[in-house]
C-alpha cells in the first residue's frame, strides 16, 4: 500500500514540480523580462542565458538541476535506490515541464540521471564533451546522447527490464519534444545578452548562422522552397547543395564562408514564407539572381532578392490571394552548368485530368523557360501506374533527347507520389550527367484533388439531386463528428460538406481535404483507402499521432463499445422506428404527413450512418491487425448473402417438386399443386423480407426488389436449372473471434440502413404520386430531380418562384442527367473544382494485362460480358466473365451466375467481393477502365489471388 501511494505521489507531484516556472520568475526578477513573450517563447535554460545573461543562466541551471534531483529523491522515498521508478519520476517531471512549463527538461534529466546512475551519466557526459569539441554540432551530440544513454543502461543493467524500458521511454520522450519546440540556441548570437554572447557563440557550434539544405528545415522559418528542397535532398534525389538565410539573419558569416568566382558562380533565389505552398505558388513574383561571381556581388544579390518581397506587384499578389505579409528567406546554391533544363508538370494543368506529364525544355538555364521570354520545346509523356511507372506514349519533337525527357517525366511523377499524389511543378536542370531538382511545388490550380476510388463504392453510378441532397449531409456530417472527436476545436469551423461533391453527376471525395485531416490526426493520408479497399499505407507521422493521442483514444473507446451501443440503439430506436414505418399506410398520408415521416427516417438514418461508417472500418482494422484472411470470414449475416442462401434453399425445394419444368412457366406450374403453392408463398415472403435491396443500396432513386421482382424470379429459375451451391460448408461451425463479431455487426447495420433507405424511397414515391395527380410534377421520376430543401418548400407552398420555375428546372436537370449518363469513361481523379468534359485517358495494355485488387481467390477463363446496369442482364453462365462498374448489394443475384467477376470500383470488402468469396468465384476489383476496355465476347483469364486480368484476345 505504501508503494501504491508512492506511485500516486510520483505521477502527481513530479509533473507539478516540472511545471513550476522558476526560470521565468528568476529572469523577470533580475532582468524584468517575460520569457514567454520574447524569443521562442520557451521557458528554458538556453532562453535564460540568451535573454538574461550569465547570472540568470547559472541560476536557471541550478533550479532545473534541483528539480531533477528532487524527482529522483521523491521516488527513493517510496522505492529502493536505483529502481526504474526514478526514471518514471523523471518522465513525469519532463511531461509536466513540456506541457505546462514550456521547456524540454534536458537539464532536469541530466542532473536527475546523474543522481540515479552516476557511472552511466558520467561516461555519457564525457563522450558528449569530447564529441562536441571534435564535431562542434549541437544537434549531433544532443540526439547522440539520447541514443547512447539508454543503450548503456541496457548493457549495464541487462537483468532489469523495466529499467531498460523506462530509459528508452525517457530518451524517446525527449527526442519527440526536441522536434516540437524551437531552441533559443538557434537565435542570432548578436541579439543575445552581451555577457552571454561569447558562450552562446561557442555552444552554437562553428556553423552558427549557416543553415544548409542537409538540415531539416521548417517552411514557416525558411520558406517552402528551401524546406521542400531539403526534404527532397534527404529523400535521396539530386539537389544542388545550398545555404539558407532566414529572414533576420546577418549574411556576413555566410558570405565570408562562401567563395563565389567566375569558375564557381552561385545563384541566389527567393524562399519567401508562403511561396511555393499549396495555397499560392508566387511564381515569378520574386527575384532570382544568376552568375554571382564575387562576395560583393553575393551581398548585393541577397539584398536584391530580399527587396523583391516588397515589390508592388508582389505585394498586390499577396493581397489578391488574401495572404498575410511575412518575410523573405534566401537560398544560395552553386549554379548548375545546364546542358538542358526546363519545367515538368506531373499532371497537365490545362486538361485537369489524365496521365500526361507536360514538360517544357530547352538548351541552357531553366530561368529562360519560366521567364516566358523564350518559347521552349514542349513534350507530353503519358505515364500509367502508381508504384510501377510505365511510359505509354511520347509526344513532342525537338533537340532534347527523348530518353532524357522520359527520365524527367518519371522524376516528376515520383515526386508527385512522394507528396501523396499532389501534382507537382518541378524545375530541373541536366548538366550532362545528372538531372538536378531545382524546385518542386504544388500546382495550385489543380487543387483540390477529387477521387472516385472510395466514392464509386460508397455511392456508385449517376446520382440524382434528391439522393445527393440526402446523402451528402448524412455522410459528411458524420465524418465531421468523428474528426472533431479526435481533433477537437481545431476543426470545428471546417465545412465538412467540402469532403465530397458531384462531377459528371458522379460522387467524388476530396482527397486533398481528407489527406490533410488524416495527417492532422496522426494517420497516413491513405488511411481510408487502406481500411476500405486494402491499399498500401505509408508510415504515420508520429509527432501528430502523439499530439492527438487523447482524441484517438476516444475513437478507440468508441470502437470497443460499438457493438454494445448498436444493440442498445437497435432495441430502443431502430426496431420501434422500422415497426412504425412498416405499419403506416403511406398511401393514406398527406404531403405534410409524408414529410413528417421523412424526418423520422432521416433522424434514424443519421444515427445509422454512424454505425455504417464505423462498423466496416472497425472490421477492416481488426482484420488487418489479426491477419485473418477474407476466406476465413463468414458473411452469412450480410443481406445479399443471406438473401441468396434463402433463394438457393427455396430453389432446391422447388426442383424436388418440379424435376421437369419449363423455365418460362415455372411459377404457373408451381401454382398447380399445394406443395408448389407453399413454395410460391415462401418466395413472396422472401421478397417481403429482402424487398428493400436494390442495384444501388445507397441511391433512393433506384427501384428495389419489391418493385421489380422479375429480376429475382429470373435468378430463381436459373438456380432451379443449375442449383449451384455456395462455396461454404453449411455444416461448418461459424467462426468466432473479435473480427467475426465486427463482420456480423456490419451485416446487421447494413440491413437496418438499407431498410431505412428503402422506406425513404417509398415515402418519396407516395409524395410524387400525389403531386403527379395534382399536376405539380409532369412525369414519373421527377421527384428525384428535386433537392430535399426544394421538396420541403413545395410541400409548404413557401416558394412561389420555385413552383413557377419547376418545369424548366426539372427539364434542365433531366437533360444534364441524361448527358452525364452517356459518359462511359469517368476519370478516377479530377483536379480542381471545375473539371472539363472527360477526355479519353490511355491505359497501358501493351502486355495484355490489367491490374486490380485481388478480391476472391482462384482463376477463371471465359468470354466477357460487360454489364453497365441491371437492365442489360441477358444470359449469364459459368463461362461468362462479368465486367461491371461496381457491385452493390442488388448485383449479388447476377454475380453468382458468372464464372468470374471484374469490377471497375471496389475493394476486398465490397459487396461483390464478399459474394464472390462466398460462392468461390474468382474476382478482381478496382480494374480501371474495365467496362470500356473490355468488349462483349472477348476471351480473358482472371486471377483473383493476384488481381490480374489477362487479355487473351485483345480487341482494339
């Protein structure tokens, strides 16, 4: 019990001790300066030396040393000397020091660790002193110590595992804090207290004031141009070495260090704060000075570049964009002796779509290209693929070698991939041996990026205005709530309806917006794509992950309690609500009563959307963690699988009654016997149970099975003819485990959500019937060309203008819908908010191979049948390879009749993939352009294990 109290004291007292701003008090009393309001704002030992001088600095060291020693002594009051609890006490002290005291806690740890383990601390200190004398690099020594001391603890105390873990934890915490806060040692020595300048200059190292592209640079201090080049250089791409002056640096030290000459000229370039960012390129607004050959010329060039920040045209440019005035950093580099040079756009900024890399190039310096004074040669290189890039087509003629242009194109596309798919404007130069990257910045006119990848599965097909006006606030609003749960107040002002939009009447998600949100949450920008479609995911940014750990923990708690919450809402809300809806005679309701019914459904759908988002994500996360394969999961609770199994059983019973039958008159023959009448009764019950399913479950404009039973009857007859059995051993016990529970939950959620959407559709159809009778709407289906808000105003007679303009409005929307429906090839990515009409985008089929996501194991060979909607079904058999745009729940009855499935959209968790696995049908999802590249009758072979479609007979 005594030690338990010790733990509480350590975890409470040590953070409070660390948080005490003793350094701030000392500096204010002796110098009258408030550290939190000057310099970096840190309350640290280095800040005390810098702003307060030697005496203040020495007192600061003493106060922080006493804190570290006190933390160790607190631990010793409850635990044996040398225990790992002393290191836990230091960790708690550092957390309080950083979170409340605005400091790193280095001095606390140094003296506290000396008290804890004098031998290790003494050896590390000796190595640090010798290392600094030799290397004169604070950064190297600072991080080197964080690696060395836990390793020595592990060597010296190999038997004490908790102590080793605590040592590594303490080192990791300090390393993370160093990344979060600036260091007053990086401030200009000339502005430090006079007494401390000599010491600060020595401690700052010989390269004080000289920052290079080898350093990790902050764009907020050194500008995006320099920060980007430093990042590209650290990635391993060829970038000329460079030196950077921050806006307030004295250039004298750097000018003395550099030795420009006629044989070794330099180029002086702008790196303004806010330049080359995703918000503004500032292209051509600031000066670039070439051929600097003397130190005097270098001084003048630096001054000229800095002055260009205040040029009237640059000031006006910032004002036009609403950008705040900031400052100008300067980048100095050796001038590349260019043989050829130019700029490369990783995506065509004019077409705003497609796979072309656009390159402008000429002999000599790239400045000639961007200046616009000389017309460069123009080339287009069509590159396909995301990981394995391949050149499909080359366009352009001139003096530049085609091989060089292709290499530049690959470089531009790889840099785009590095920056999470954001199109890049790359300035390059070739010196006869190396292609140098001189600059890379986002193509601002191509932002935001809109993606169909996930949207095509969530809500596929051409979308009516009513469907969109309901789905957009439901889906985006719920995502907004989840993001706000993690990120808190920082995103409360964001408009989450910007997450999605319609292009060509199809749904697109805002990949730029989502990527930024995921990065802010500490998740990779590809997280949603990974969770829903099985795509590869990069490493998460640990700093923001750590910052948002409390919010991510809340999200994790929601995941843990998801099943319990759904059962509660299912019992209290969904079942009573669905029962009430099912028992209402909607034919007898007035328009106002029908809108009350709509509001009830929307209220239930709002809560249902929460579960429809989290349950599949939860299942995907659990599956990824556990490594459970899709084939090991039972989807029998999923409505499309459950309905097919019921239909199979019914078809088998019918075949026993009618061993011989005419396919065209099966239902008439069954009606002739009591046993057959029982089958027909059960069939009607099945239609009643699963009548809410449709071709697109999330689109209320699409008829349901209950409204179009002929498709289900057709499948019933074909099952009687062949009676294919599911690829599932019915006698096998259903798998258990935390993955299977989430899959079952997902199935139940899908049923509830689909039922609610069907009820919503039927309600609007009842309202449309009334308005058709009164003449408000001219033809069937018109109600789906109205938005929800317009329907409310029409029902309340609150908008006379809308009522008068209704015929023209409906005609225009119908016309646009029909026009967009004729567009077969929809671009997977759209750049910018106003995309032009889609253009044909080449896809590399030179090796007769198409790639997609492997969704269901096995191989199949057969003839292609392209099925763009369920009105084109026709004959399907095991020799058919079905090619579809997407695979929602309503497609399930037709997928099981095919020998294989190829889908343009979807992933391993899509409806089609689930059904295909249940019935042992090879399937490949996310095959770009499948419905227009493949043609009816074409022979193909698919491999559902590898995600490969082999074109055995390629038809041009």
